[in-house]
């Protein structure tokens, strides 16, 4: 073998060995990172004995519907029941569920309450903070934390709720949210731009919003004493000067405010494989099932025995 070919072959072998070692090192580091992530996840507080307040008392005027938005059908099921499903499914975590709903609507959903002993009712208040306060009165004092959730956010996932609960337990308060994607302008008069707000520091907050019952009550007491109005729940924790952890959520956890939002929500649920429970959908399924079923054999015509014709003699 010539010196040139030998050198080329040696370089090729060394290159392959180098790539192999690099792969092993990278694979090993990935395994180490995955192991550390799994250890960190398992070391986080496990949510137990959680109370939930589902706010279903809004009027939903922007939905342009005679029916409040929380009762509109979402793939054949009322919006607020879609939200309730998420928390009802967390049987090992959630021990108390309070639905803040006007008494005039309760009879229609009484079967839901009777089927789940964790559920109880509370009256809505004049403002959101009043509704949350009323809900807190129905939460057991021994609940570890309380999660307040808008019924009009039916797309929240169990994973989002769990992580927000973990942050709430670990830090005392937490709110689900996402970094703002849009550029935000501030205006003093509603006609001209005052300034552009630094987007990197802005978050769009969602629900659930989590803290302990005791802290929520302390915050509401301060807000009432100082005649403050708040538009979200952890604002009362902020009023106490306490930290609130931001839990990264999903952009799909939208609040249903307009008819377009309802269409988007239906599409998201379909992509998740959620079944359409509407009567029209069930009717289509029945028709499709009937069309796909093998046709039954035609019944044989009954045999008839005709009596022999009588012969008549002519006159």
C-alpha cells in the first residue's frame, strides 16, 4: 500500500473514531440532562387536597348571544362543563369544587352536582372579586391551595393546572400565563400613542390563579379596606406585597369572548381528539353507521297455493 493511500485511510479511521466519541459524549450528556430533568420534576411538590373555584357567573355581552357565553355549546357540551371536566378528572388532586353560578341556572345542571360529591354552589357577586370571595366561603379550610378558574377558559389542560398548582404550593401564589407576542402601545387619551411598552417584560395572564385560602382572604380584606378594584385574583396577593410565580402556560388557553373564539376553541378540541357531543353530530354518526352496516338479506316472498280454476260449462 502506498504511503499516500495509507495516510488517507488512517485519517478516515481517525475521523470515524472522533465522530463516534463525540456522539457518545453528546448522547451521554443528553441522558444526563434528561435524568436531571426527571429528578427535578419528581422533587417538585405533589398537589394534594386542592380546592377549585369555577367562575361561571359572567354575562358575556361581547359574545352577542342571548345566552351567557359559559352556557353556549362547545362541540355539543356547555362551555363551563368543558372547564369543569378538567378539574373533575383530577380525582387524586382536587377534593373540593365550588361553582359560582346564579341560582336561576342551577336546576339545569343539578345532575352534575349530584353525581360528584366534591361539587357545591356559590352565588356570584357584583364584581369578580365578590364572586371569588363568595366561592372561598365554600372552600374547606384544610385545602392546601385554592385554584380560581374562569369557566370561559375551557381549553386549559391538566398539565397546565398541575404545574400552576405546584408553583402555588412552592411559592405561595402562582398564575398561569404566556409572554405577550403583540407589541403593546400605551395611550393617555385613547386617540394617540403615549409610548411603546417594553414587550419582553409583559405577560398575558390566564387562569387558574392559585394561592392559599388564608392569603386570598387576607388580600381581599386589604382590597376592601382600601377600596381597591382588581380584575384578576392574584392581584390581591400582590396587594399584600407578596410574590406571585408566573407559570408558563399554552397560547391555546384562550378566553371565549367573541363568536370567533368559539370557532377556534372547537377546532382546538377536534385536534385534541375530543368527541363532538351535539345532536347533529350524533345524527350524522348514526347515519354513517347505518350506511356502513351490511344490508340485511331481502325477505323471501311468501309462497301461495292457488286453487285449481273451476271449469264452467257454457249455456
